[in-house]
């Protein structure tokens, strides 16, 4: 078998690329669906999810690298002439599907790698030696969420294109019976000789444009879905003394041995603080359902962890104490209530007041076991025991 393409059939190298990339793409789709539907009831099941997504990502990156090599090889090769040049609509659809598949088999694994790179923490590592994070991609939860919406939408588009491609091959095999499959799968010597008529390059260009439109449409649909699913913006209600104008409330926990960060999209803070006495009181209510924690958001809010359905609100009520030393941090000492359990807690924070505006930020560490969170996950290598809670806000005197 000749390594290069001919006017009748694809060569050995093109065939190897075609079937290898096809197998990897189908395996990546199957692994993604399998991992996304695994049960999440206990620690062993969570470890199985990590492993399945690791294989999904690894196979996806391998498919991307081979797809790029395949495209480079294709650009150096002539394409077998069409067997039915007079069927213009059929040729156009086939060409558009081919172009869309080529784009999809690059853009889908690439967005998966971008998603892995942008996601805070290290949820399901790509297996050695195919790399980890892409350079110049910031770890940003919001960016990760947007890429995730495109990635999840795009896989269904790619699957649909594969179905159309297979349907076309079956039509040639069982309806037309024209030997088209032998150009890629059978003996190239048995491939029929195509007509010598030339096909205009205009249909090829239009088919490429149609393929690009398909993926632009996918991006628009995914973007609209991301806007609909975006967490509620952080909120804070006016209080006695001070009203929070802007702020962020986030958490960090070790997942599979790597830190993963998230934030609460909706919370309220009532602050009563006397700058002269350097003390006061704070009461914070947090909407647990607004938590965004990357790919494990739903699991974190599920019954094994925060149990947002039964306990949708967490609270922190504390007295604000003056700094123990001049220039030192303030201390909010009180009670933190999560998942129906209340535990004494202390939150050190820095405070800067300029006129009518105050800026404060701080963090505290808690042990999830004190609240009965993740009680079935006794192995810290799966889900860490310490959880860091951080805040950063700007408030204005009322």
C-alpha cells in the first residue's frame, strides 16, 4: 500500500491517522460520559470519578496532538477525486461535515486542555507524559466555567457530526454500493476509478465557511448557557453603621491532593463597627447554593458535603475585637454555623479606614470534620480536612 494518497484512494499514512484519531475521539467521548454519570456517594466512588476524568483528559490531549499531525499531513496530500461530481448538494454536505470534524477534533480537546489549565486546583490530572497546564492560561474560576459550557456543548455537536459522517459512509456502502469505503478502509487497488471531471474550488470554500459557522453557533449557544447559569453576584446588605459596597467570599480545599478554589456568589453582611472603640459586631449569612467550585460544585453542595438542599444557609456571628497589638489584625470571634452544626470560630483580618470608606480582608481555617462535612471521606488524600475561608470587601459608613 502506498503511503501517499492517490486520485483513487487514501494512502497508508492518512488511513492510520484517520482510524487512530477516530478511536481516540470516540474513547474520549465515552470516557467523559462515563465519568459524568458515575455515582458520587462515597470516597471510593469519588476516586473512580477522578481516575475516569484523568483518562478522559489524557486521551483527549493525545487525540489533539495526532489530529494536528493529521491535518498537517493532509495539507501536503492530494485528495481522491469525488466518485459522483454531479451530486453537488451531497458533495457540499460531505465537505462541510469533513471541515467541521477537522475543526472539532482540534477545538474540543484544546478547550478541554484550556478548561483543565484555567480551573483552580488540580481536579483529575492529565496522566504523564502528556503535560498539565498550558502556558499563559490564568487560573480563573469564571474563565473555567465559560470554557466548560463550550466544552460540554461542543462534545454533543462533535458527536452529531460523527453520526452524520458514519451515516454518509453507510449510505455509500449499502445504498449506492459504489466502493467508497474501500478508499479508506479496504484494498486501495479495488477502489473505483473516479471520473476525470474537475470540481470547482468554490464549493470547498463554502463548505469550510459552513463548518466555521457551525462552531461559531456552538460558541454562541454555550455562551448564552454560561450567562444563564452564572452564579448570582456577591451581595451585601446595608447594616447598622457600615454597608458593603463590593466584596468576595471564597473557599479553598484540597481535592485529590491539589488545592481547588471557589467562591460564594450570594451572601449578606451586617456590620456594626465603632472606629473609636475599634470594636463592634458582624453577622454574615451565606447562600450555600451559590457556591461555585469548578467541576465539583454540585458534589460539594450535595448531601455528602454541604448538603445545600437541607441546609441552604451558613452563618457567622461574631464580636469584632480590637487588635491585640498596635498595627496588628483585628479579630472576629464568634460562632460559625454550617450544615446544621455550630462551632466556635475566630477570623483575623486587616482593616484600613480612610474617611467614610473601610477595606477589610482576612482568612480563617476550619476542619470540615467539625461540621460533619464529608464524614464518609476519612482519607485526606481524597478530600482534605482543612478548609480555608477568605474574604475581601470594601464598606462605606452609613
